[in-house]
């Protein structure tokens, strides 16, 4: 069910900012437009956006190819204060721990969405794409439950 208030800024985070959080950032921007300022980050940024994530998001009109992975530390180095976000949505246990640690003095909401990491779950291109689609669809379901119907498609 959708919350009463729509946040004005949302940060999605996961382990590497290479699959789940870029997917969520792209979906949020596509579904809700400029209703909220949306960013994503990872505990680390040691990977580029995953090609399978790019492919399955392209299937539904969400462009990820130009996304640049970044870490929580890089966000801070670039002047983005985590406390400026109304809501942080962690998509992995490690990112939830990091978000809680880095915002312990800020008054903001942190939610944990247990989203499947599709990395290494399948062999072969079609099976891998199916796993990544499952992750994409899981994020979409959680997003619609949390924020309500899409404002645009």
C-alpha cells in the first residue's frame, strides 16, 4: 500500500551500484518523473553497470547504459549529503548497514527491500536474462506497493 506522503528525494542503494539500485533509480524516474529527486549509490563502486541489467531495463524502456556507478563515499566527496534525502531504500543487507551507519545522526527514513541479487544465479544468456528480469520485476512490484500507481509510463 502506498504511504500517505510521497518523498521529495529518494536514494536507492545496494552493494555495487551496478544492478539493483540503478534499476530502481531508472524505474523511479520513469514511473514518477520529477515528483522526487532520485539517486542511487553502492557500498562500493568497483563495477560498471551490468550488461544484463541494461538489457532487461531496455526491454521496458528504462535506459541504464549511461549510468555511472558510485559509492556512498563518492557521493559525500561530491557534496551529496545523505541527510538531504527524505528516504533511503536499501536493496541489500550490506547497503542497509552502511546507510544506517552513515545517517545515524540524521532524521530520515531508511527502508529495506529484500531484492534478489541475480548475479551468478544462472548459466547461459537466456537463463541469466530471466534471473535479471525477476529482479527488475521484484523492484517494480515493491515500488508500486510503496509509491502507488505510475504517474507516467
